[in-house]
């Protein structure tokens, strides 16, 4: 009787494997990928606000991406102001995003903030057929009240992504 029970149990297990195989199916999945060249960005011209004569009240000096400087009444500007200029190298004819991280100018007095950056690459910057994109950058320099005179230098970050 034990042998009969074992044979019946083995037979039931075998039938369950056989029946599950009859209900299976295979399919081929598809996959794809697009590899993009790493984006690089190089500064060609440093942003330069030129010389700014300020009063004791402080204020914001703005530079357009064309290099035009303006500020509060009572401020005067001289020297050779220049917008920052950059070149991006990436895949040809590809849209990119351009963003900025605020920076600071440090020197003999209190540090001055650099912010509110703009660029002239348009609303949907796109690399050309050769894979490059040149653009200019303007922004604001925040002059503190009673800012100490002297030379100030600093940095800001330009980020370009696909």
C-alpha cells in the first residue's frame, strides 16, 4: 500500500509539472540606447564689470549678456566691461539647458554677491551641426553699503546639460 501511495503522489507531482509547462510562453523583449558625447563647456572671456564708482548706499550693478552695465543713480562706470563668453561642445543639433550657480567677488572689503545670470542662447539653446554652441552671460553684482574700494575677483558656475 505504501508503494501505491508513493506512485500516486509521484504521478500527481509529475502531472503538475507537465501541466504548468503547457501554460507557459516566451517572448522576446526589445531594448535600445542612445549614447551621447559628454558635454564640455569652456570660458572664453571672463565677466568683467569694469570700474564702478559707487556712493555709500550700496546697490545692484547689472550687466546684460551684451556687456552693457547699469546701476543706481549716482554710480558711474568706466573701463572695459565685458560679458562672460562660453563655448559648449556636445552632440550636433541637440537641445541643452544652461543654468547658473551664484558666486561671489572677494577683495579688500565685504564680499559682493554675483547672481541673476542671463544668457543670449535663447529659450531653447541648441548646438549647431558641428556640435558647438557659443553664448554670452550677464548678471548682477550686489555692491554693499560703504563698499571698500579695490580690486575684487571671484567665480560663478555655468552648468550645461542635455
